[in-house]
C-alpha cells in the first residue's frame, strides 16, 4: 500500500478538499422515494382515514355507555394518524427541497430528517399499542353490545361501534397482506441471489 494513501485513511489525517466537498448524506433511493409526487399524493390520501376516525370519535363522544374507551380510541387514533401524515409530509418536503442538489443537504436538514424519522417511529409504536387496546375495547363487547335502547348500559351508538370495528378489521387484514407481500419479496430476493 502506498504510504500517502495510508496517511489519507488515517483518522488523524487532515481533511482534503475532496473530503470536505462531499455531501453529508449521500443521495439514495430513500430520498427519491420520499421526494416524489406519488409519495405526497398517497400520504395526503392516507390522511382521509384518520380524519374520518377523528370525526366519528368526536361526533359520538359519550354515546357508548358499554365502553366509553371506544370513542376515545377513535379520537386518539385519528389524531396520531394525522400526526404521522404531517411528519411524513415534512420528511417528503425536506427531501424535495434538499435532494435535487445533494450538496445542500446540510447537517441541519439531516438532523431534521432524523428527528422526523424518530418521531414517526415513536408515534408508530404508540399507535401499535393503541391499536391493541382498541381491539380489546371493541372486540370484548362485540357479543354484548346493542344499538336500539339508548338507556341500557350495553348500548353503543351504531356508527361509532361499527366504524371502530371495521377500521380494526381492515387494519388487521391489511397488515396480514403486507406481511405476505414482504415474505414473498424476501423469498424472491433470496432466490435471485443464489
């Protein structure tokens, strides 16, 4: 190995102009994905579900004596879903603004992306736990709930209960489909490497 090259790779070697001119974060497929119009449009479309959840939860708050947590579940799920949409849009806008000229992806922009990814991770973990609680609250009263007599303690407003039930079932089905797709992709990529 050339001694000059060895010195350049040393941890105490001076920064050269070539090293200093490199962007802080290399342009990757991640940047291209988050910066696309498709991602923006799909994120905005994804905001429809949390808006519906929030609207139903707020509209029927207090109208489910069998379990008051059901309307709370819908409200919190809607708010957290909108928070995820907002954070995803911020990540997307950061990549749109900084990726076309990757040398402008500064430390500040990198920190912004890292903060957003961390926030998305934390909100996602909370939503996963909240989803499990929602399943417990909604499915545990499925055989006891009635929708006719408002004065009975096992009453729940039909739109609220059925919407919560449907959102939970659809989420479970979509999660299973996503797991199957991921498994198939993993098997195909493993087969292609052989």
